[in-house]
C-alpha cells in the first residue's frame, strides 16, 4: 500500500475521534520533567508515564478504541487477540467493560504477572509459542474456527488511532517538544504518536527504539521492506515482534526519523535508574527509550525531549534480579568466599574485621563439612552491603593483610 494512501487511511481526525471515544475510559497520564535525567543527559527530559495508565500500559488506548468501534453483531461473537501481555490486558479490560467475551493467546514465556492480570480482567488465556508472532498465528487459526472478531495488537487503524491519543496529550502539555523517543514492537504506538505530532509540527524528530534481541523494524527500515527476523530473546518482551505490521511499516517509513537498538544490559540499567532515581516501576519495553538516551544511542534534536515509558507490567522476580545485578555492578553488593581455621573465635574475628571496615553483613554461610576445604579449616561465604568498588577493594586488601585468602564470587 502506498504511503500517501496510508496517510489518508489514518488521519489526525481519526485520532481526535479516538480521544473522544476514550474519554472516561483511560487516564491522561503525567508528563513529568525529570531533573535527574535532564542533568545526566544534558537536555530537558520529560517522561510520559504510561506505566501509570489503566492496566499498566498504553495498550488500553488502542484496544478500547477498537472494541468501541465494533458493531453489535461483532460484539456478540466475542473478541480474540494475541499479545505478549499488555495488549492482552487492554483487550480483556475493554471487552469486560462492555460485557463481551475475550480470548487471548500469549507466548509461553510471557511474564506470570501479565498472564494473571489478563485472566483477572476476565479473559480466557491460552499460551502458545516462544514469541508474539507464534501466538498471533495460533490466534488467527482459532479465530477462523470460532468466528470471533480479531483485535490486532498494532496493525489496525482504530488501534493506531487510539495509541495516537497520547501524542495529543503531549502536544497540549509541551507544544514546544523537539524530539520524541518511543519503543517499537509492531509499530502501532510510534505510528499513532508520529501522526499526531508530525501533522501538527512536522519538524519534531521522532525516534524509535527496539531491543537488539528482536530488531525487526530496525532491520526492515534499513532494507526499506518488511523483513521477518528470528527471535533471540530479550527482557523487553512487550516489543519482541518478529515482523512489523503491513499497515504500520509504511507509516514508520513516512513519519519516523530514525530507529536505534539497545542491549538488555542497557535496558536493565534504565529500569534500575528509573526505580531508584524517579521512583517509577517500568518493564523492559517501557524503559528502552530512556535506555537509548542514557547510552548515547540517539542524536537528539533540540532541547526538549519526551521519552515514552510505555508500560510498568514487570514480573517481581525480574525486578529482584535487575536490582541485585545492578547492585553488584555498582559495587554495592558483593559475595566473598574465604577459609578459616575450624576453631572457636575465628568467625567472630573476621566479622569484627568486616564491621571495622563499615560493611554490612547481609548473610553468612559457614560450611564446616565442605569437602573442598583443607582439613582443620572451614569454608565461609559472606554476602556484604558495600559502598562502591573501592570499598570492596579495601575489604579484600584488609583481609589479605590478616592472612585470609578471599575470593569475590560472581
């Protein structure tokens, strides 16, 4: 389909209509100026907090707008969708609100928190495949069998228009915006945002961010054609889409100025910094935009930059892992192994040494029966809270001076 035909298919008027449809259904989420990230990056950084949206992500905008556009006959047949998790919750919530049934196919590796939440909103959840695209193919098969109405996660004009309502909110609060940075999965969000922003002010730069583990739009943009890719895995499960949409890709070509990728370690760092510095919980896909800024992936135009925090539906176990890894990388958490004479008083002696060096003991494991320890000695594993890597170095040096052979564990 030609780009100009696509532009006529989804217009600013469609987005304005979607906003009227969604009045009272969605929240107008905060656009917060971040002093911390502005200082770090050297630009005026604003965070559009869709992690605070109903259902925990922007997806309810497009899903609800599509459901509200269905005829009575379509509603009676129920709806079916495929999703990595956030669209699932948007569809389930929207369907339940208007009293219709919903069935959602999700990848087998979808976070448990998203699966549980989707069921909690009233949907039947079926797990299938390793990524969104696998769940999508199965959902289409079942949709043909049941005759239900399919609610696409991104490749639908009503869904794209619904996501674009976020752009209208941004323009109202920050009309002088210079650059927008948003995640890309299938392309529905960035397409709607770009239409809303560029139809008002064409000079606004729009940059998309993908996870390096699933860079389908990044690769397709370079080739100027839709290029399906293999899925290598990413913590940004919400944007792990192996093939861009046939509707969204021409819009990306027309409206998006650049696409960049970020690694999982960079995403995890952004999640941790948002949690610690901004007191905001985001999922992997919700943090990729800030990750791109923090790791200098984006050539920012102008001074005022809006980054989209698209969702906050992260599994608690993942949060724990990211926090612990981040603390280790920052030198604020360390595990040390050493051996002691298996005699009374020696354990207290090493604990006094640690206390004198102002480190806090989180845990201690005293392995008296470890077969790897020499006879007459015992293995000790210390988990410590420290200030930084220099603090850890001073602890290891002090232990060496006292005759302890200390090893830092991964």
